[in-house]
């Protein structure tokens, strides 16, 4: 699962067209599903996860910085220097989430990986107490516990179906949660394009040496196309994700993020011939329910 692009809290007029925002949100998560499906295909073809992660960041970085070349308007790229370390740490967390998710995708069904990754919003809620000083009431704590029960149902650490790669998915979800918390702290201070630039630079520069060392040349035109599509899908998904929030409030759009589970269930069946079992569907439903409870409580005043 690709991390959604940060949504700016800087002042800008929102054109309230929720229908268009919802369509763009559905399109964004379709593209994110394209990233994960491409990664699984290429992983099964023998390409290393670190090579795929490098291409994800390098392609995304190239597409993101293209508008800067030859432009004299750099107003959308500003950020206080005091925030540079935080943005670097944020980029490192996104890189860790991407690498561990890509490793897991080689071994886990797409739906299993996606369900575990959707524990990230639940982790954000739990971690917002010690890290952001936010107050979490009884409803949210109940949803957090429910979400962890859902993760246990999907992972099944007590059974023969448990796969060690689930640990990488859990690491990816935790890293994504910490990434989201740092995004909250930077929102309204650093421009979104600057945060994306830092994230792309960290992933590209850190992964480049090991990716080149491990490099496996794709064996077909399709594999070459998907190798670049990994980053292009992620970049386009971020683009439409941001546009969606220009037409509707985040509280309206959030439930539609669960379309990601539907997309990956379909691509898992159509591309790889796999279907999620009953326990995976049950766990995914529990995680989704917990996330929706947290979403619902965040729409009402604190302390209610």
C-alpha cells in the first residue's frame, strides 16, 4: 500500500463537489492497488524488493520534480529549515514502510497484506496519545482494541497458516503510522510538495547503492513496463488523492479508502488466481469497522 500524499492545511479555497472528490479518491486507491499488484508480479518474477522500492522512489521523484525544472516559481516548495530533520525522518519512515511492505507482498496474498496495512490508522490513533498529546476517549480505545483483534484474526499467529512475512507487513503499518503522525506535525508548516520531495530523495539516495548491487534485469517488455509503473502508479495515486481533498472534506472521503481492499481482492483473483479465505475477510471487516468507528468519533467534538 502506498502512503497517501500529505494534504495541505495551508489556506486554499475548497470547491465543495463531494461526488468528484469521491471519484478521485476511488481512482487514487485503484492506482495504489496497481502499485502493489505490480510489485507482487515483479517479486514473483525474481526482482528484489529493494530494487522495486528504489524504482518506486526514483520514478516518483523524477515525476514530482519535473515541474521545478525551468520554473521560476518556487512558492510551492518552501519549508522552514528547522523542519528539515523532521522531514528527513519522515522520509526514512516512508522508505522503511515501503521496503517492508514490498518484502511482504512477495509472500502474502494481496488482501492479507492490505488488511494488515489498514491497521495503520488505528495505530495512528493509539500513538497520537503519547506522541501528539491528543485525548482518546472510550469509543476510540475500544476501536483500537477491536482493530488489533482484527489484525490477530488476519495474521493468525496461533495457527499453521501464520507466515513470517506478516511481521514485515506489521512493521510497514507501524512505520506508516509514524509517518502519518509526522505528516500531521508538518501540515501547515511545510508545503506538501516539499515533504514529497524530501521523501523521494531519502528513498532514492539511500536505496540506490543496494538496488544497483542487487539489480536483476527484467526479462520481458511487460516486466520493464511494470518496473516503471510501480513509481508512476504511486505518483499518480498521490496526485489524485490530493485533488480529491480539494473537492471534499477528509471526513467525507475516508470511508472510500477501503475500496483498496476490494481492488486488491479482485486483482489477486484476476492476476494471481487467489481468493481471500473466510478468516481473512472476517479480520479485514473487523479492521475496517474499527477504522470507521475512529473516523466517526473524530467527526464529533472531543470529549463527547
